[in-house]
């Protein structure tokens, strides 16, 4: 019999304001607070403790899937406690688990303190908006807030395709169809193919994992839908290169043409520890204008960064360096943190030393 009650443990994680809980054998349970792992004051776990806790939360079907593949991704709602994205895996033959806390109350763009241009972006009727960044950088939360903005003011049909479904939106002005890969549909690409017949206005793709999904997303954005998606890239120009590089050489000119006409914006974000506790999102924002569309089409993506620095009062664009400098000036982050997270540390160092 396990000495741990997993539901009480998850309740305590939520109460502490942590973002994640890790259960790994031969270690105490660990929580992530403000981006840093901290052990919980409990005994070290054995593999059988974790397995007993993990299995108490899942169905027989999920258990079979985990035992067949040694991997299981799912979303979990515990009434009165919270919603979680969970992953079960094996380490040295033992069961291990990672839980990410998903807020039940969906934040607004104002709650997150996002740049004003975000509210303009969601008013677009069609095109592709990408929110990118490493794992744990708050992409899902930003996307939830963007969809929430549409939900507050627009009568639209919003289809989300996720693995697993994270934020569940109440229908306010909009109507949501949440689809979970593995439960409600086989793959991202299949869901996108059939989404065209489900009369969507807005489509959210949890992750553009492969060529087929990226191609379907571009087609949806070109055919009159507003498409949101994520990628694990750290900068706006890097995101464009990643998409193009998925395709073979002879396909790339067509993909560049599609991107140049359908890409609205790339928001590359990183989540930084704030001075005094908590975290803050730094956004690099690229918004496609005529000049950037031409650079994408003509395979001159390396010139986009300097284009992003022009006329920013009018465009709403900013580089990550500028976002970090603003936080430094406002006393929100330390210089060490800024340099640690900077995509261009040399550029930041030079700017800070002036």
C-alpha cells in the first residue's frame, strides 16, 4: 500500500502555485516553482509507489496503452483540485510521471500583460499566427488568452486539435469544439483535413509536428481560416526556417510563397524568473508586412531580423533583445537572467553597456 495520496499531493502542488510535479523513483517528489525544481519534504519514492499512484488516476484502456508503449500523454481533471496535463514514462524499468498544472480559469491578455498588438492580431479573419518557444515557456497559456479574446467578442466556431486538450473554454460569444488526438481523432493531420468540413472560423493546432500537419495548417490559413499553432523554436526567423526546412528542395519555393501570403505573425516567447519571485514572458514579435513577405518569398530569411527593427511604433514588432532591455530598465529581471535567456547575448551585452 502506497504511503502517498496522489490527489492530496496534486492539491498541495496547486496550493503552492507550482507549475509542475515530478515523480521519479529514488528521489523525493519534486515541484517546479518559478522555473526551478524543488524537492517536497516527503520520503524518496520507489517505482512501485509511483506505479500505484499513477494507475489510480487512469482508465483500464489508458493502462493498457501505457504498458504497450511505455509512454502515456493525457489530460486529467480532478474536481475541486484542478486540471493537469500528465505524462507517464519509464526510467530504468520504473514508472515515472510528470504533471503540468493547467489553470481552470483562462487568463485574459490583460491578465498576462501582453503587448497591445496581440489584441489586433486576433481580429484578423484569416492567416497563420505562430506562438513559439521552448517547452515550459507558456505557449499554451498565451494561446488560451488569444482564443479567450476572440471568445469574448466574436461569434465564431473555434476548433482546437491538441494532444492532450489543455485549456477548456466555456462558450461565451464563440462556440468551441475541442478535439483530442488519440481520443477524438487519430492524428493532427487527419483532424485538420476533416476540420475543413466542420465550418470553422478559427483553428488551433496544439503542435505542428510533421510535414503533413504543417502543409494542412498552411492550406487552412490560405483558405480563409484564422489558424493558431505552436512550434519549439526560439526566434521568429528561426521559426520560418524550421517550417521551410521540413519540405524537400523542390517543394520549398511553393512553401515560401504560401508562407509569405498567409503568415500573419510569429510570437517567440521565453519565460524568465522575475526579481522578487514569479515569472514574466519576454516576446519577440514579427508581423508580416510587404517587406517581410518579399524576404520570405525570395529566400532571404536572414534579413528579416533587421527588418523587424524598423518603424516599430507603427508595426508593433520587437526583437527579444528589446523585450529584455525593457524588463531590465523596469527592474523586472536581473542582468544575469537577461543574458542567460538571450538569443543574441552579444547584442544584449553591447546594448546594456551603453
